[in-house]
C-alpha cells in the first residue's frame, strides 16, 4: 500500500506517460504486468499506484523505493530495458522523475 509521509527516507518516482485513448488500456496492461511480474520483486521496491486521467490521454505512475539506487538498478535490468522499449512504442512519451516528499496534507493535519 502506498503511504505518503514527509518523514520518508525513501525515493519517490513519478512517471507520466502520454498516450491516446486507443493505446491507454494496452499500455496499462503492459504496466500491470511489469509491476506484477518484475518490478514489485526488485530489491528496494516499496509500493506503486497507477492513475489514468478521464480522457485516457495520460497515465501517471507513483512509486516508492527504499533508495534511489534501487530504482536505477531496476531500470538498468535487461528485463526492464526490454519492457521500457515496448512502453515507448505504445505512447507518445514517458518520463520518470525522482522526487523527495516536501510536505503531506490530510484531513487531520493543521488548522
């Protein structure tokens, strides 16, 4: 389960995929398979979530990793290099960006 906290020492990665309504579901299937079969088994993986906008023109992936190097090692694996090439063929563009959580707000935080 994805838990967002500003006290996290891990690495957050947000990846956005620009797709068409005709390719959105196909790419989602590929991403689900990648998480199910490969990514979730990688050292340092904590959790992830996939999001789709209403127009089915964007997919966003939020993932959490123990360390930046764990995420980078996963990307460099032969299996993920092959899968990333397939992802690239199914979308206009995609970009993983590493972030640190700066602040978290929920119903019970603050005034």
